[in-house]
C-alpha cells in the first residue's frame, strides 16, 4: 500500500539565542524521512521565525511509514562555519495509518536537544495519503490498532480474543560503536534515539503482521521494553494480546459512563444474567444485543472444538460419553494449538471460572555479542524456555491459561535476569470462540453459584495438589473448596465479593553479593534467587496476615541485579475476599533462653502484633459476618470421587473435613524466631507505618471498597536516588536503607497531596534499579483520586440515596475547594512530584479548559491542558475516541550537573520536559488526554567527579479524546440523541 507523506513547516517560537552579536537566530529547518531530505529557507535574525513553507512530499511504501519516524531538525545558519544544531523533533506517523484515526497531525512541538533540553517550539502540519494495495505479500500491517491498556478499550467491544503475540528485534548499540569515540555526545545520543525509534516502528509492524495472520485487528495490553545490554547490543521486545475489536455503536456513545468496562457482557445471553452481576466502580458504554438475534460480544480463540449448546444456552447438559469424547478431542487440539497467554488484567464478569494462583519463572543468562541483528534466535530461545516453564506451572495447578502475564529483565554488565509472571486460570467455556479446552467440564463450571466466589474455587484436585495447602469450603456458597490465601497478578474481578477496603502491601529485600567474573557472578546470582523469592513471599504473607486480609491482587515482583547486591521489591493490593476463610492471627515462636528478659520481649512483641491486627481491621473496615452454628454444623456436600495419585502431599478426606469444621477458629500463622535475621523481619513487620488519616493506596486501578469517586485526579511521578556508604555495609543495614527510602518517598507524597484529603493513591507503580555501584534508584508513578468521604460513611441504603440526591448541589462545590489548594499550597521540592502536581492541575472551576476539551473532536478547535493518568479511564468522563499509541524514548545528558540543581534538579527538569513533549504530541493528534500512561524505564547514571549525568526515559500510553459527563448532559439536552459529536460552540459546564 504505497502512500504519500506531506509535511509543512509553519513557524517557530521562543528559539534560543544562537548569535551572540545580535542576540538573535538565523533559523532554518531540515525535514527528513528515510533517505530524502528537504530544507526550508533561512529566516534571518528572529527568535520567532515564520517559514510557511510549501508542502514537502515523500512518496514511500507503507512499510517505511510504519518503520521510519519523521525527523525535523532545527538549525542555526552560519556562513563561515558549520551550522549549529538547535534541536530535533521525532514524529511517529503510525497514528495516521489506520481507519478511524486522525487525518492530520498539526500543532506546536517542543524542539528537544539531548544536551540542553527543550529549546523552543515548532509548528508542523503532517498528512498521509494511502493508496489501496491488494498485494498479499506486503510486509506492512497498516490498520492494526495498538492499545497500552490492559483491559478492553472503553469505546470498543471485544468480538474475539485470539491470544498471545510477541516479537523482538536486536541491533548494535551506537553508544558502544567505535565511531562513538570520535563523535560528540549530542551526535551519539541522537544516533541512539533514532535507532531506537526505528527498532520500535519495526517491532510494532512485525507484531501487527502476526495479528493480521490471526485475522485480528488490534493488540491490547501492548507492552514494549528496551534491554540495554551494553556492548552485547540493544534489544527491543514487545508482548500483547491479539484481538478483534468492534467500535461501539453511536447509540451507546452518550450512555452514562459509570458502568463496568464490560457491562455489555451482562446483557449477553452467553454470560451470567445481570441479576447475578455486581456493579463496578468505573465507567464504560453499554452494548446490548438487539432483536432475537444472538450476538457474542466477547470470545476467546483457543483450541478448536464445537461446544454443544452454545447458541441455546444448554451447554454442559450432555452425558458421560459426550464428556469423554470432548476431553479426548480437546487434548488432541491442545497439542496442536498454543497455550493461551493473556496480557490483560481486567475481564468481563464470569470470564474467569477459576484462578489457580501466581505462576512465575526466572532465568539467569550470560550475554553474548549480537553477531547478526537479523537473527535474534538466541534471545527468542531464552524467552521460549521461560514461557514453557510458566505453562508447566499453570498445568500443574489444573489450569489451561495464564492471564495478567508480563515479562521483564534486569541487566548488570554481562549478566541478565529474565523474569516472567502471570496468574494461572481456567476460562469460562461460554466465552470461547470455537469451543472448550481441556478440563473445562471437569473443573466444575457451576451454573447456579452466587456471583463473587466462583473464581476463588480451586481448579486443582485437593487430593492431588502440587503443593501442601490448607483448604476449606467456600464461605459464600459452601459448595466448593477454596484456599486460605490467594495471590494473583490481575485486577480484582468486577463481581468479586469484598469486605472492607484494600491497601497497598509491599515486601522489600536486599542481599549483598561479592563481585566476581561473569560466569561466577551468574552462578552466585542463581544460587541467591530461590532464597530471595522465598523471603519476599514470606514477607508478603506476614504483612497480609498483619492487615487482617486474605488475598493479593496486582502482584508485581521485581528482582534487580547490581554489581554488589540484589534487590527485591514486591507490590500488591491486599483485600479481604468474602469467599476465603478468615485469616488467623500471627503467633511468635522460637528458642527461649534461660533469662526471662527474652521471654518478656517476645510476649511484648506478640501483644503489639495482636494490637496492630485489631487496628488494621478497624482502619480498613474488615468486619466479616459471623458464621452461625447452624451453618457450621450443616451437612457439607461430599466431594466427587477423584484419583488418589500423588497422595503423599495431600490430606485425607477426614482431615480436610475437620479443617473445614474449625473454620473461624483457624490456627495462628506461626513466625519462628531462631536467629537475628528473623528478629529483624519481625521488627520490620511492625515498623510499617499505615498511611495518614484520609489516605488510602493500592497498585490496582481501583481501590476495592471505595465506589464514590469524584472527577478530580492528580497524576505524579517521583524519582529518588541515594548513594550508599560502602563502609561496614551489611544485609540488615541495606534493608533498613531501602525500607527508609521507600517509606520516606511515600510520606513525601502524602505530604504534598494533603490538601486532597480524602483521596486514594491508585495504580501505584514502584520501580527499583541499581544503575551503578552503591547507587539505588526508586521511581514511583501513581494517580491520586478524591472521593466523597461523607458519602462513604453512610452505611444504610436510605442514607446513600439521600447523599446521592445532594451530590449535584452540595458535594460538588465542597469537592472543588481542596483541589485548588492542592496546586497552590504545595511547598517547593527539588524532585518531580511538585512539578507533576502543578502541571496536572485541572480545577473544575476553570471553565475555559473544559470548553476547549469539549470542542476537541471538532476540526478547528483548540485543545486545552492534556490530562495524563496511568488509569485506563478518567473518572467522571467518557472516552469517545482512541487516537493511537504514544511510545517515546528520550535521552538527556549534562556536563553541568551541579549548576542544574544536582541530581534532583536535573531529574525534575527532565521529567517535566518529557511530560511537555507527550502532551504536545497528543494535542497535535487532536486528543485531550493520555490514559494507561506508564514510565517503563528511567535509567540514571552520573559521574559526580566530572559533574556529568545522563538519563534515559521510555514512556508510553494511549492518546484519547474524552468528554466530561456534565458536558454530555448539556449536549444531550441541546442536540438530538442521534448526533454523536458535541458542538464546537457548546460545552458549558453546570456547577
């Protein structure tokens, strides 16, 4: 599909002074795409040039349009010497290459220089004309949409989910080429940025080709990462979930955006009826089947097999011979089809039949030099081994799929740790496109179970468990077995029954190691990893019990390798699931010396633990209903007869029944204290300070237990870097420094956001790295969302109804006041959160910005402040259009670190510039927000002796157009319901 790219350079503004004699600049622009370059005329002696150039036209193949970025270089003309570079702009053309996309990219782009940062702006207009090409052998994937969000995009419906797609490309890193010794730092950085842009476009095109082969049209949960392997090379890899998406009908565009992301599934006869569902906390349009025609809005493409009764709702009623034949055919289908992986973390209600638990795998590899960039078989083989191990773990848990899947690496010199994790699950056969998978009928897909507990039921045979576990009957339905705790990497299902609120739970661990040559270093790391994994999970279990909770969602474990240490950081959201048993307390046990002081100390800690558990239950409102004696003593359904193979690690049926009958009086979780490290673990467990009053935090998109969100959000990014002292450094001291670093970072965020109380920090994403010897860097990105505390305190239905009636009058005005204080009263601070909070100000009182946002869909409208959020939605708003993916890589270097305010000032300025460039690209597409924003990499390196520093940042997100609910109400009263776009002159806000 050949195409024509047209570019026009309009003007520039706020350019730097390049001619010291006149304090002005003689600026001109080079426009380059591929091997073709055009130049504008030189605009003499002006800091705000007006070029108004002709249209520069590039005739290229669509394959090149996907791979190549448009490069715009602004230079200062010199007559007797080489032209001086002012800065560059890289524009990704891919958002213009699929249907429903923007037709033009037009706006002011920051001119970025890797040494000096942003140096003015340039106004550019870009258009693309594509011609039809029926060549079946073409190598482009134009038309495939990419989404960073890990749930189905809000204004789409999922027709089919085809499965997992992955790809990687490799190349030599320009930073380590021989020519880098003779070229300037600016030239080296620009060569690196350009190569990464090329590799990113090529990777996205190859992923799209795989999706087209599956007959899909979109990639959801797209995660792209860069592996900087030093002299070994540069690897860009990506994973995602291939889907077939359909745009929701225009009649659904103006429905209230306050339903579940897949509320349309509750209307489908292929899922549970609406009466069994549970209303979610965030928003999405509704799509329903019309007439008597049966529509399947959501299905999964896995092993092909016709599922009897799918059209009539009579599935699963066949006899035993049919089941045997079904299992036999499914087994052969499984051998021919790939094991399904899903990078999605949020699903429609009922999609997950059972959740087995977290499955993970890690591998330590020695890096070798990339000899042929066109043959990345070595890296592909490494990841294939990891995925195969994940599959075997999931099958051991009786599951046939892995959801919430992610991959990561940690590299130090020649050693690389590959990590992969996900949640083993059994999918509901009603959602399958062509049929079922092995064991679905065997795994008890109950028809009449109450909603909210089915996914907690174990998928494996309790008599053939792959590990020892305590099982009880479900506290909700009392029909199937559930574990005492549940760890997952997915978001909390929308229909899950939760008691109280959730909270952020973190486990932090550091371990020293000796410096060694490559192979010896890899061996030492391999020996340390299993023990670190065990200690991290032990910490998570201890803290979960201390909070009085029984499940973790959104679990993310990072193992980072440095020159002389290993660091582990696990983050998750703890909740109390009503289906799981009440967690027992924590009991301290150990060797008691003869002196009584030690025994007294143990009893004091035991009392402190008991008091902490009681306070946490009160703080998070965990009040599970008491189980009456009638229920406890009622007859329990007998489990079906199962195979008794591998009985050695399982309990007898009598023991299981006895364990269940003691429900509510479960034995305490025992902490054994037999050495100094164990005592330190107990102390660290008790020193975790809860958030201040009025604050809650979680690493999932929505805090469980809070449903009354307001429309006020505040995104922030913070980076902390500390240098350790190498004198007498021990594991205990290292752990204390790491804990203090994370705790102080959270405390500073609470202090800066204190005027937003009551609020919740959602999608808290911690990333730890060890860029240099004795240097620890922690990056956190999150969003603060306010909620109505007065409404939250109302417990009865009548009080809730009254408060909802007052929401449009009293509460809305009360909630506007704290947000204005949030941006005005924050103290100055030398690291990014202060700047992030300031630039993210979006007061509902400022009607000018709101009007411009409502006019964004119109062709000639101006776009206000672009909002940025790591969430996949915007509270109180409706996403009307996705404009494309934003995937940007920046390098910043300085030789005057102290003059720029040290490490804090340098990082602060760089992250603020990244925000500005992301906003400019979204605004040029006609968007007014970035959702699913994530800073995937932030690599900082410094040389304090030479006053030098360098930082690399990779960010991504989805550019969207959103409209406030209040604007929708105004538009719906002024326009016919059939009109889908708000008027350019409308959009008045009622307060």
